[in-house]
C-alpha cells in the first residue's frame, strides 16, 4: 500500500502549486491564481456564495405547527433530526482528517470551508429543536444514535470505512473512505430530506424545510468535491483504478441502500399520509445509481434510471426557483434578523 504523509506546515523548497494531490510537494502557500486544479477556485467561489446561518431562518410558523402534527409525523421529524445531527457531527471531524493529507493547499482550503459548513448544519439541528421542544427533549433527540438499533448499524457502516483511513492512511484507504463519504453525504440523508420536503409540500414546517434545502444544496457540493478528489487520485495512481475497486463501490452502495431503506421503513413506513415508502425506496435506489455513476462505477440497481419523486426537484434545487404543482407558487426563502428568530410573528 502507498502510505500517505501529512502535509507540511511550510516547505520553503517546494513550489506554491502542488505537484500531487497527496504525497506531492507544495510550499503550503495558497495563491488562487497558481493552483493545480482548474475546478478548485470556482468551487471555492460557489461554497462562499452559498454561505448561510440558521439564525436567518424564520421558525415562527413552525413553532405554531409542530404541536399540530400527527404523532407519527412528530416522531419521524425528531428521529430524522437526530440522525442528521449524528452524520454531520462525524463529517466535521472527517473533513479535517482528510485535509491533513492533501498536499494541495487549495484543496485543504476547500475542506476547511466544508468542515465549517458541517458545523453550521449541526448547529441548525440544535436551532430547530430549541425552537420547537424543551431542552430535555432536545437531549433525547441528540442521544437517538445511542439507543436506536437502525441508527447504530448505519453509524457502524460508515465508521468502518472512515476508521480504516484514520488508522492506516494510504491511497487505498483514502479512496475507500471517500466512497463512504459519498454514501453519507449523497445517500444517507435522502429519505430524511424527502420527509421534510413532503411536509413542506403540504405547507407544514416550511421553515425547517427551508433549512434542509440549504443543507441539501451544501451536501450536493460536498459530494461533488469528494468525487473530484476521488477521480484525481485515480488519475495520479492509475494502478488503483481496477475492476475490483469499481465492484467494491457497487457493493458498498448496495449495502448502503439497504440500510437507508431499512431506516425509511422504520420512520416512514405506512405511517405518513401521502408519502409512499415504496416511492422513497425507489428514490434511494435511484440515488445509489447516481452516486455510483459519479464515481465511474456501474449502477448497482440498473432498473432504477429515473427519479420516482418528480415533485421533489422543486425542493432539492433551491437556487432554480422551481415551483411545485401542489404549492402553486415558488417558496420564499425569507431571511430574518438574528435577534428575533421570527418569534415576533407568534
């Protein structure tokens, strides 16, 4: 295995432009006009342009509506928030660990922004819960990962891939860890996102859904960043670009999709009016195919070629101003000042 070493804090003998994505030479001085990868600076601008904070989201209407949700909707709402809090907590740390080994200072900078965005995502879940429930309930939700068996299985699945890299950093383990990252950011959120968008489609908890939109947008960029790093690594280490690796990607996503579907059946099942769990399952299979295609592997579920939840595009693509037929109007992403949280509307 090709061991990888941590980036030097400064290397006076090295060029500013890195000579390799890992194990290369670089001064660690960042000049955006002299970076190796042409896609890095546009990605930087896009990530900065998407900056947001939870304080800007008006939760006033959600506070009124939360107690009016059906018991099944409230429980699904809280369990999904608990899942998202777990996943984004992991991501903050993982991004920093990957950044330590990226020779290229521009990619290190992108990872730092990514980690900061994950902190914002995690804060947003606290923000939502503190707006809606008492502190004791918030604490219960943030401990779901300890008590829910399905969450524990998902956590262990991702941690297996991450810990192999952190314990033995080499090119092979980094490539595998990136696949697990794409699972986490590009698949393990998606049944939860579908639930929040379903509520918003019926004019419920739109403030929370707006926040989920912003998180969804960030995660799509994060997936693309990790995919680009994955493909660049395979360019630099072509001996790693094997049929066996492609089959491993398929295998990982097959297992990940089944875990996500198990979770969807538990939190959605036949309990949420108007949201068909079979459609959610097809949606998960579809996105597993999308992610494998991005990683240049074959689709593990070849019959799932179209998104079965057509209406969800109005919510996933927050920047395009699309309109959901059931809403009859574009959603308004109204920001508020950071002091009142929208509670003046109560």
